[in-house]
C-alpha cells in the first residue's frame, strides 16, 4: 500500500472532525429508571454503540464491502472504531469510522460541507428512517460514487464510510452508493 493512502484517509478523517465540530458528543444513556421530561416530544431514542472489540468483527459483518482487501489499520476504543482495508498495490481500499455522535441538522451538514468545499446530499431508506437515521453524502459534485465520502447517522452513532481507488490523479476517496452505505451501517449496528 502506498503511503499516500494513509495520508488521504487521515485527511478524510480530519474532515469528519470538522463536521463533527458542528455537533456535540453523545452523553451516556440514562439509567432505565431515569426519565427525561424536559422535552419528551423532541427526545430521540439513542441506539447503543455497537459492541466492537476488533476490526476483524467489522470485516466479518460486511464481507462484500471488504472483498479482495486485507485489514491494514485499526483502532478500537469504547466510543470509536476505525478500520482500514486495502487490496494489493493498485487495488481498491476502504475505511470506516464508527463513533458516538449526534445527527447534524440540515443546516449544520451543509455548512460543514462548504467548509470542506463539498456538497452535502442527504439520503435514507425505510429501514434507516425507522431507526430515526439519515445518511449524508459529502462529495465534490453531490453525486454518489464520486470524490468524497458518506456518513450514516442514527441517534447516538455515526458511521463514516470511504471507498478508494487508484485513478489518473493518484489515490481518490469516493462516496459509496447510498444503498451500500446504508447496508454497511445496518450490518455494523447489529454487532
């Protein structure tokens, strides 16, 4: 794997930090006997953070996403998981960052995207909507499968997804198809 790939992935994760700056970290879920009656109509149920102890677990949950690639980097903590995969030289690569996070508003998403010179385009599915979630594609032209990445949010958890490939201008991170981003997120949430 070229050193450039790691640099590109690190730059992409820095982009998440900028976008995450628009939101605040999620607080631990209250005990079952604690009731928040401050705004019951606005309180969204927070999904538990996936119980992931290794990126091997993540790889096993999303075999189609990582097919032909090997795990080349990982970091696992109680509130974030980063996994990176790559194929042999010149092949595709991918990364996922799972973190505790709150969903940005439409305005926060679009403002964050502008800071990165990207367009923010939302997407969803019936299953994702049923969980109270939404996906955001952060790309140069707003379209799927183009330069950028995707983040799928459900209450309390975000999953940032990058695909990568060698191109005429070197390595490029691009947003996966919306359905793939949703499928990968739903598989990870089951861990």
